[in-house]
């Protein structure tokens, strides 16, 4: 029952993944807090370097007070170790306090930017992308990036500096033993290079699978009535289990890669430390090396264990963060390439004498349609006079809904243009176009807000009087009987209401702003006969003062219109009044016919 898919609009993935190149794209969001990040990183570097002074203090204690049997010197050395330890812990604590707030702000800014871009993307983008993939990018991926910026990014620098400084100290203590400890460096670099590419591919696969899993969960919650109604809960459970199993296998591969790298990174330095210990003991026994120097040397080597062993863990998080960055910018880059105004020609802004709504040679095909698929609309020419209501009639699949979506620029025409009151709609800002054109769809969408807030989305500045008038036109006074009246919060997508109630609220939302142009896509299909008659009577008054394009299936809805346009196979086949087309066009007469004859009944 459930079909999951990879987002077809994802950017093409390069043959070799560059984590550094991906993460550098975060700079515009990190730049405002760069000062605090630098201070935090410097605090951590200083703290780590203070930790490397502890072995040198131990050397002084062993070769000095201990060898000379000086108890006061031992106490002094112990105090120095205590001060160094407290200072190291304090600086690490300061770093965390400095960066916590700014990095939470970076995450919030990125999430706000992603949400804003999603709002500006055309409908065709959202048609192609599963919502779960977008949700995982806005939540899981951005949380991972905040974690990366707060810990791995800093400690890649801190541990790198610590390793370099520690190696210098080791070579100064005893360069021969230092070279023994540095022997594993070359094989570790090779291992990390191989690991990075493999882990990046596996991490990307896991993140995409999380998006697929999120999509299934969301669809199951929103479609719970269908699932229960058809008894498909076991099928959904099997689909969810299959996706979970695939994600589990991918996570196991990630864990296997990380475990293998970590084991090798731990084993190689441990072998080197063991070899250095044996050689150092021999040299101490031969009198070539002091005991304090050996203690300092081994203490420094042990202090470098965590910076070295953490390389695998830090690289893993870095690669996951790089893939999360790629996924974030897939949406942001698509927005830049597909925004509503990007592909639209620039209008000259010259007005023509004819007001009203005109479609001139409009063609449309979906961007991801097969190359051999016919266009949805083929050279549509249509004129709706000022103050006129035009009904749009056609068989299922003829392109009616697509045509109505072009007027408010939910989709962009492939060719041709649409003109409102003499101005090409591509020359209007989105804000101005939304003020001029109001829409109501057959499948109404309501939000988890109050009934009044849902209606006021059509005109946020409307007062109480206009709200009540819009509810009256749509015969939506039922909201007054809800538990908290108009302030009653509706369930997700308004599913606590009936289909007819949702349609009436959507219609009220469309008319509350007194739009210059009204586009209605079969807005009365879910109403009973008596409610439909009441809504139509009130709607006539609204239609008398606006220019409207109404998709209609029922003859009763068609009769609201001054004229009717028949859309057939993506073309306007005929235009005329309802009675004219009944007598002159066989296809129209067939569409309008029903059990009660050509003048009545529901044609569907």
C-alpha cells in the first residue's frame, strides 16, 4: 500500500565526496557567531595544551623531589598538578558555555531559512519530494549539524594541535622513542582516507532511509482512517518493518566501518607505546635515560591516546554532517533554481485596454513528465470579462485543475501568458498577485489553528465584520456551535470536521478578502443538496462583484456562471452559455447528463 521513493529532485551526487567542500557551505550561517566559536576553540586548545604540561610536571617531580627525597617539593609538585587540572577543566567548561547559545541560534537560523525557502518553492517541487524527506532535513539533519559545530569541529582542531604539540614534546624528550611512536602515522592516514569515502556513502544512504521512514509514519498518521477502513494496518506494519530493517542493516554497516577503523586506530598506537616502553626501560636500565624522562614520555604518550583514538569518531560525525549539509543545500539550491520568479519572463508592465482575465496560447507540461507524454494544456486561449463568472467544464484528466493552478502561479506555464486586468501575471509580485487572486480547492486544506485563524489566512487584517460575512456566504456558521466557538482549534488538516464543513471554511477563506479575481476548483462537491443551494444563493452576490473562474461538475454549479468553457484534451473546445452548449455540443451535453436528465442530477 505504501510506496516510498528517493527524492527525484535531489542534486546529482559527485563521484567522490568532499566533506570539506560541503561543510564550507555552512560559513554564511556560522559567520555571525564566528567570534564566539574562535574564543571557544582557543579556550579548548589552551586547556588541552595545559594538559600536556602535566607529564612535564611529573618529570620534574620524579627527577627532582622524589629522587632527592624532598617531601616539600613533592607537595609543591602535587599543587602544580592540581592547578593545571582545575585550569584545564575550567577552560573546557568556559568553551561549552561560550558556544552553546550561538550554535543553537545557527540551527534556528538554518531551520528558519529552510522553512522560508520551502514556502517559496513552486507546487511542482512539493509534488516531487516526499514530505518525510523534507521533515528529516529540517529536524534530524540540522540537529546533527549543531552537534558537529559544537563538538567535532572544535575538537578536530583541538586534537590536531594537541597531537602536534605532544609529538614535539615527545621528540624533545627522546627523539628515538618519539620516532617509534610516530611510526603508525602513515598507515593511519591511509586508513582514514579509505574510511572517509566509504562511510560518507553509507551515512548518506542511512539519512535518506530515515527520510523514507519519516514519510511512512506521516502518511500512516494522516491516512489512519483509510488504513483502518480498508483493514490495511498489517500491510502498513510490514512496510514499516521492511524499511526499518533496511535502515538497521545500513546502520550496522556504519557501525562496522567505524568499529574497524577504531580498532585499527587503537591497536597501532598501543603497539607503538608498548614498543617505546620496552625500549625506554632498557635505556633507563643502561643509564642512558632518566626515570623522570621515561615517566614524562609515557605520560605524554598516554595523554595523546584520546586525541588519536577519537579521530575515527570525529571523522564519522564529520562525514555524517557533510552529508546532512548536502541534503540541506539540495533543498536550498533547488529553491534558487526553481523559485516562482526565476523561470518567468519579465513583463514590460504595459497595460492593454481590456480588463478581466485572459489566457493567451497557454501550454503546460509537468517538468518531470516523460518526454513522450503529451502536454496537459495545449495552446489554451480564454477570456473572462470583468465581473463575469466563467465555468470550466471537462472530463476527468482534461486539465481543469492544472489550468486553475496557473492563474495564482502555483505552476508556471510552459508557454503563453496569463493576463489580469491587462498585466502579465509574471510582472506582478507574489504578494500583489495573492491580493488580487483568491483560490478555493476541491480538497480543502486546514491547519492546526482555530477556525477563525484558518479563515483569516485569506485576509489577515480583516475585522470581525468581514469574518462574520465570509462565514455567512460560505454557510459556515456551524463554527459558532463548536466548543470554543470560532476560537476552537481544529485537528490536523481539519479532520475533526466533515468534508462539507472543511469545504465551507475554505470557501470562506477565499471570499473574506474581497478578491478582484476568484478561482474555485469545484468548491461545493462535498455539500449536501440543501447546503449547496444556500451556499450558491449567497455566492451569487459575491460572484456579481468579482471576476471568477469556477471548475464545475454539477449542473447546479454551472448555472452560477455567465458562460461556460469546455476543456477537452487540454484545449478549449467550446465557449458559450450553459443552454447553448447543451444544444450545440454533444460532449458537453454528455458531461452534463445524469439520471435526472441534462438539466439535473450529479454528472459524476
